[in-house]
């Protein structure tokens, strides 16, 4: 494996980590949005706060890691994506900012009405943000980002592949959050809430599976290069995702929530990894390969030497807040 490939793999590991860890946080907004009022709604919001409060901000470090690595190691591809997909990227960034601000405001506001207002913005932005990030991934995967940048600012991300990936990103985040929240609820003593979450998560899991495999049909016609990769080298990972997802459903149905989390992570991780394998060797499908987009070897080598320090920082950023929380 050449140096450019190694750096690309390291960057894509960050994509998978962001999808798993931050994705579960984003998905929790759906359960806040649909919690309702009264005691039932309060139980859901309390569980969400307890589950994501220690790590909700730290998990965005993965996004920073991915963007900085992309910018440093593959500047041509980075510039092309930023100039073409600035609309969904700005909408996603707005969602991240609104989500973080209103999560904090909701917890410390003085009135119930303000808390509901801030909570609604937090929940809505949590759902919207992964959709726009998914449309960005779909635009790149379908070859709609030209190597020179400044592609179609609308059609590049409003197309069959982008919409399918956007919807899949949302349902996947909700699925992950449901599995994690169900396990947390069982551990902290919310039996009625756990049962409600279990049923809803089972439904969401089926919906996510349908979107994933039904979405292959439009992708086959709209993104032929990606399709060939998914049906070739990426197929074993898709099979693994299907097996892990089915196992998660069985474990949820039988009430084995802690083990279900591991299989849920495996299912989602396999889907994202399958996309990466299917897209290889392109960094911008049909436009730029990883080798073509890579910067000088000296810069790539410097990026690689920073890896151990970045790993230490990320581990500290993610786990210290959780360790400091007396309720964890």
C-alpha cells in the first residue's frame, strides 16, 4: 500500500468513527422530537441527556480530524468538494452549531416554554444534519463533484444517490441511538421506556434495512462506478452488515440489549466500510483517484507522523468527560 492509500484509509477510519459515535448522538434527537409531553416525554428527554451529555461535543472531534486530514493530504479533492457542495455543507454546519447551542440552552433555561423551544431546535437540527452530510457523501460517490470544483450547486446533491444516502444516514443514526438508549434505559431503570424504545427501534431497523437494500436500485443506474464496487469488493461487507443487523433485531426482541449494541455497531460500520471499499481507488468518483489527488509525499509523511498524537488527543477528549460524570 502506497503512502497516499495509507493516509486515505486513516481518514476513512475517522469517517466510520464519526458515523458510529456522533451518529448515535444525532439520532437521539429524533427520540426527543417524538417524545411527547407529560411524564413519558420527560423520561425520554432525561435518558437522552444522561446518555449523550458526557460525549456529545467531543464526538465532533472525529469530523475535525477527517476534514483536516482531507484538506492537508488531498487538497485538490477538498477544494473541489467545498466549492461544489457548499450549500449542503453549510446547512450541515448550521445544524451542528444549532444542535450544540440549543442542547446547552435547553438544560439551563429558566422557563419551561423556553426549554421546549430550545429542545425542538436541538431535535430538528439533530435529524437534519446527518441528512445533509449524507447528501454530500452521495454527491461524491455518484461522480457529481468535478475535479476542478465549482460543479452544479443544486444538482450535485439533489439527485437519487444523494437522497438515498441522506435518508439512509438519518435512519441509521436513529437506529444506533435507539439501540444505545434502550441499553442505557435498561441499565438505569426505566422499564416502561425501555419497552417503548425497543419496539420503535425494531421498526426503525427494518426501515433502515429497506432503504439500504432498496436504495441499491436507483444507485445502480445513477452511480455505476460505485455500484460495481459495492457488488464486487464491497459485497462481503454488505453481507456482513445484513447478518449483523438481523442479529441486532433478534437480540433486541429477546431483550439482550448490551450485546445488541455491539452488533448494531458492526452492522453500521460494515455498511460505511463497504461504501469506502466500493469507492476505492476514487476519492472523487470518476474524477480523481486517491493517488491523483494526493499532495507531496513529504506532507503525507508528516500527516502520518502526527497520527499517534491525534489518537491520544481523541481518546482523552472522548473518555475524560465520561469518566468525570458521576452518573456514568
